[in-house]
C-alpha cells in the first residue's frame, strides 16, 4: 500500500520527479568512480531513479509545483543537469589532487614515461598517480563517501539549490570552483611533499657526488637509488597519506555544505527565488 501511494504521488508529479532524476543522473555521470565506463549505463539510470525515488518521499520535494511539459520545462531540465554536473565536477577536482600528487614526483623518481590509461580517473595518468587515486577511492568508500555524496551532496542540494538560485548565487559557485582549483594544487603538493623533498635531496646528493668523483657513472646508479628510496618513503608515509586523503575528502564535502548554506541565506535575504 505504501509503495502504491508513493507511485501515485510520482505519477501525479511526474515533471518534478523527472527533474530530480536528471540532477541525480548528471551527478552520477560526472562524479568519480560512478562515472567509470565499467559501470553499465543501465545501472546508472537505475541508481539515478532510485535516488530520485528516495528523495521524492520528502515533503519539501513532493510539494514542488512544476509547470506542464513545455519550453520552460526544457530549460528547467538543462538547469537541473548543470547543478548535477557542478556537484560531480567539484568531486572530480577533489580527487584530481591525488593523481596530481603522483605526477609531481613520478618524473623525479624515473617513472615520468609510465603514463597509462587510468580507468577510474578516465585520463592518462602515471603509475604512481593511479596508485594514489586508487588509495583515495578506497578511503572514499571506507569513509562512507557514497552516503555523504547522496545525502550531503545530492539530497541537500535539492533543499537548497534550484535553477533560479543557481543563477542568483553564481558568484558563490564560481568562487567555490576557483578555490577548489587552488586547493587542488595545494593538497597535491602537501601529499607529495615527503617523497618530493626526499627525491630533491637525492638529486642534490648525486649532483655533489658527480662533481666530487666524475669517474662514477652517477646516471646508472642514481635511477635505482631514486626509485628504491621513493618506494620506501611511500611505504612509510602511506598511513599519514590516508589521513590526509580523509581530511581532503571531508573538507570537500564541508565546502559543498557551506555553499548550500550561503545560497540558502541568499534565498532568505532575497525572498524571491
């Protein structure tokens, strides 16, 4: 009986349900791990429909008043898709810090030409970047990242952001994206700093040795030393890296919550969104 009541409500307010599903599907298509081509498109549609079904049970959402299908509805669909893309793309920026950290020290340790296709990031990525990206994905799953994504990211966005508030609060969104890009390189540098600093000291030491003893073939000896030292430091620093990964992911979701609060405050001040 309960399912029949929910189904009747969905059929009654089909345009609102479709808008919610479009936002969920756009977020899934862009968000890390869920956007992988290894996931069938049917599963993505099913997940978007289930997320929209779960969110539609909220009284706030079920009482949306949407105009019948027409040109204005098409613009609403486009706006909902843009909102979902923004949420997913911000998570892409967060996870790009981990692969970028691997790129920072891959060249110095001798793995600069080891770029292969990363199925998780959907880009060409060095082996160390793929490794850090995989560890970040495991940390994301361990921290219940999907719960935070759909509850803190998707469901809260339905309560805070619509197409009109997206236009009025565009400066908040632009500033969030720019701050996210800045934070990307800062987080990547902090994560890679132990290995990057160690490899810099090794390069400095080998340079001094080559000047002091030119007869030593420092090129053939330097690469194995750099690779072995980088792996040892990576193994020793991995527990601290996982803590840094969790802080970066948590800070990303906090930034999204702050965005929703600021847009909500703008709506309360304006009163016309």
